[in-house]
């Protein structure tokens, strides 16, 4: 089962792997804990060389984040736009890892500040959480309209999807307007 492209068991497993979010002082520390930060090699006065990800830390959680990133590439929203932008430049495997790191940073911000994800689809989220509760053994409440009942209306689903696709388009326009900074020569 997925919630906005992220598998429910992935989210629960990530929370179990993280534990108390207060033990990570920054989002970079959490990304490093999952082994999603690049290796840096530098010797003497030579410039630093950034390599592949370190892969140190929680391998299972890292794999789940990459799986969630691959699921996000097919779900409308800003994460899909980010995945596509990186995939065009560097290829899909690199885009999956970059999106996984972005997810780790996003998780840190959401947990440390106690906020909800701004681009979630409320009716879809309620329906998925209700399905997870039923799968876990919660009693069925047939005939009673609950928070998840709104998702059964096609107009609600289409309105939420259009809103998320609009956010994705806004992200794409925002990134398209970025200007590449000119390369400065040393001593200039």
C-alpha cells in the first residue's frame, strides 16, 4: 500500500530506524546516518573530490528510501519533478539516490518540526490510513461515514490530483527559471 508514492511499511520502518529525531542535529546528519551522503577525498591543498554515496549506516533503511524514491517518480508532485530533472541530467539510478536523500532531509524537517507534508492528498491519505488500520485488525465500521469516505468520490480524487499536478508544474517552472552562475576564475 502506498501513501503519496511512499509505501506504508517503508514509513513505519524508517521511523523505527530513526528512533528519536532529536538525536540528529541536522538533516545532513540524518542523511549521513542512512549513508546517502557523498564520499569526499582530499589531500593537502588539492581540491576536494566528491564521489559516490558512502553507503555507511543503515543499509536496510537506505534501500527503503531508494524504493520510496522510485515510487515517487510515478506519483504526481514536486518529488516526481525533482526525480525527472535529475534523471535527465544524470540518469535514473542517480536520480533515485538523490530523491532518496531529499526524502531523508524531508523526513528530518517534518519530524523535527512536527509538521505534515504540504503536498499530501488528504482524502487519499485518509483512505490509505484506514486501509492500513483495517489490515492491522481495526473493527469495520460499515455504514458510518468516516474521514476516508471522501476518497470514494471521483470529483474529490480528481481535484486532489489536479492540485498536486499544479504544484508539480509550479516546481518545474521555478527550477526552469534558475540561472546558472558564471564560473569565476581564481584571482579575478
